[in-house]
């Protein structure tokens, strides 16, 4: 098993070739951590709603996002602050109005899948 890290080389395996394939599929732990952080941003329904709105409608101001999502302005601002810090959205100032837009291109396919599956229930996982 050439892909097994030295600290795990002595562990017993059942299907060694599959273990190597699994290790290759997981890849770099920093990459896994980065994607895990992206998914955690999507785990909150309010943030996900904001991202879906920005993905579909383009740049929107806080008050417009509040109306679109049914959230209150302070909750929208707080969520946008988190998304901005994570580099997912940015705000463009036009006079006194700030319009937020999606800038993390890696989020677009995920949001597209969310929007496409809007009317479909998630498939049950077989146990």
C-alpha cells in the first residue's frame, strides 16, 4: 500500500487497494479543510438563502436581501460580514448604498445545484 502514510502503515486493512484509492480521493488535508469551511458557510439556512439570492439575482443591497430572504436587516448584515470575511462575497459601494455580490467562483456550481434541485427532495440514504 504505497499511499498509506507511515503513521498508519502498520494498521490492518481488508481491501488494501481500496484504502489506497480512498487516500488518493481524499487528497491533501488542507484542501479538505478548505472545502469543509465552504460547506460550513452553506450549512446555515440564512447564509444559504443569501448566497442563492446573490447567485441568481446578482448584486443586492442589505435591505433588498432582507426582503428577499425574510430575514431582518441586522441578521443579513451579520451573515454578509461572515461571508465577506470568508472571501465569498464583496460589497460595492455606490454612494450610500452597498450592493453585495458573489465573488467566490467555486461556490457557483454548488449554488447552481442547490437552485436546480429546488423542487426535489434529497434522496434517502440507504443504510
